[in-house]
């Protein structure tokens, strides 16, 4: 570890730099928390969008849904596959004889 500066001006500059560093770290932590909150909201919104698209696919079929949404059928197939896995995963994780929550 470096010894502390003996010169009072140098010591003050060091303290100011350490204070600024601590403030910057605090700002980084706050910004990280804000980003994480927004990411969770975005993840939820994406899941809701995929669920809505999956419902459209069920009702209209892949080709019609792709036309209505102006999206590639392959993208909608991926969404449908992921939705099917989620449903299967939810069934597998429930105890035997339990009812799905609505």
C-alpha cells in the first residue's frame, strides 16, 4: 500500500479524489439497479407479447399470423416452440394431481 502524502495539499487532493471515486461508484450501483428493474419489466413485456402471439398462432395458424404480424413464420415457430416448452415445463413442475393455477 502507498504511504499517505505528507503535503497537506496532496492529502486534500487525494481525499477529494477518493470522495469523487466513491460518488462515482454509488452512481454506477444506482444505474445498475435501475437497468435491472427495466430489464425485468422488459422481460415481462416480451413474455406477454410472445404469449399473445402464441394465442394468435393457435387461432389463426402460423401462415396467417405471420401475414397479420408482418413477421417471418420461422420467428413465430420459435415463439410457439418456446411457449410449448414453458407449458410442458409448468406441467412437469407441478405435483401429481395438482390443478394448474389460473
